[in-house]
């Protein structure tokens, strides 16, 4: 799940040179967060309060397929000034 140097070299920057999150990076972050939450809910060492909160968050969290579908077929890209999600680049 680590970000590669190749990913960092493809980063997008705004007019001021500030690094901006690309749509494919946003999709990957959503997927990784969901994977993290699903793994964490099975960890007995977490405090009980956190273990109770995880299923509540996951109940409405998009599935990997939901994220991929939104990235490929999402709503009007002009709404966000460009695509909000994009398919992750494989490889």
C-alpha cells in the first residue's frame, strides 16, 4: 500500500506549485481507508469504543466496487472542476 516514487513524480500541481491530489489518488485513498477499517474491526486489541464505531462507519462506506464504478462512470466532472475520482492506475 506504500506510495511509489513513480506516483510522486506524476503528481499534479496548481498554479502556485502546491501539490494537488489527483482523482486516481483520491480513489486509492478511499479504497485503502476501507481496507484499513475492515481489517481494524477484526483486531481484538482496539479499545471497545473504536470497535463499536467501525461498523457504523463501514455501514455507509463505499465498497471497492462502488469506488471503482464512481471513478469510471461518476457524475458530471465539471461539478468539481474536473473528475473527483478516477480509476487507479494498475502497475
